[in-house]
C-alpha cells in the first residue's frame, strides 16, 4: 500500500475541504471573498512556517524557474482560484459550486497529457470518469431553497465556478511539473504556493476594497481559523503530497470527492439524504476503488 500515498493524501484533503467548505459557505455572506481568502492564506502561511521550523525541513536548492512555477501556481490556484471559488459559494452555495468543480479533474488530466506527457492507463481513466459521475450525481440532486437565487447571481456563480476550476487545474499542473523534476517536499511546495497566493491577494484586496480591511468578529475569526487549519494548512499540504506521489488527474479527482464527505455532515445538521444521493456515493466509491486497485 506504500505506493498509494498520494491517493490517501488526496482523500484526506477532500475530507478536510468538505468541513472547511461548510464553514466558508456559512461565513461567506458576512465577509468579502477576497478578504476571506487573504485571512485564511495568511493563517496557513504562519502555520506552515511554524511546522517547517519544528520539523527542520530544509528547502533544497532549486533553479529559479522552479521557484517561479510554484509561486505562479499559488497565484493562479490559490490567489485567483480560491477567490473565484469562494465567490461562487456566495452565489451558488456549496453543492452547485462543487458540481462545477468536477470539471477540474478531467481538465487537469488532459493538461497533464498535453504539457507533461503524463499518460494514464485505461483503468485510471475509467476510475476518474466513474468517480466524477458519482460525485456529479450526488451534487445534481435538487436541494430545497436553491431555486430562489436570482438568474444574475446564478450566471455570476457559474462564471466564477468555471474560472475556479480552470485556475485550480492550471495551478496543479504547474506544481506537478516542479515535483517531476525536483526533490522539493510537499510542505515547502504548499508554503511557496500560499505565498504566491498572498502576493496577488494583498494588492488585489487593497485595490478592490479601497479602504482599510476590518478584522471580523471573534466568532467569525474563530471559524476562519478552524477552516484555515483544516482546509488550507492541512488541506493544501495534503493536496501537494497527492500531486507529488500520483498523477495530477488522479490527485485532482480524489481531492474533488469532498461532496461525498459533505453528505454525512449535512445529515448530522438535519438535512434529509435521499436514496439517489446514496446511489451516487456508491458509484463514486466504485470509481475510487478503480483508482486505488486497478491502475
């Protein structure tokens, strides 16, 4: 099972992102998405720096272009992608936004094939497609109360969701390119990507907001910290571990199984889970099994 490190890391990231998405979707109405992205990124950077100091992980000597690729990966995937994702959450809610995000895994696999010559087996493609279909099946179920969104909000949410998927895929490909040619650890890769995200977020927030960013209330700050710890600090660290140890398309497919983990959370919050959703989970699990055992 040692060769499944990337797959297990990806599923762990998906679980953590599921919890974080629930929190972000609730507090996203009270804080601007750009500010929320900035706060969670800054918290995660501090936590990663502390982890590096404790672990003694030394940054290997890399060519300048590799540093540039990781920072650019963060600017696109975290600075642009996460901001677009959080904005889509605000307009569409968690289920619809995550449904659009299912575009990211196949797009990543195609980009990896074109630019990295990363070829997947027929079984791996079957696993990716089956997993995505299962997740999409779960997410496409009609949720009470979601039809009240204004059509303009829906269009904006869809646009931001597609932008987030493209940015996520591009960022993953750039990270994979660095992992394929260097010995950098996933911990350092996560830190450099987050720093890249902050490089675009800090001036962006200043330009868009045109006023001093106000710190949120203690309750919201606590929620942001918890979501940042789980979804950004641990989640991105695990995501980079997945991208390092398995194909980019497989890593993105498994990290995008977050909706499967959202279901038990929704059930615990009193939401009724239909047989259709359970059937969708079964299809997705079949796809995951293919990715784990039939590659």
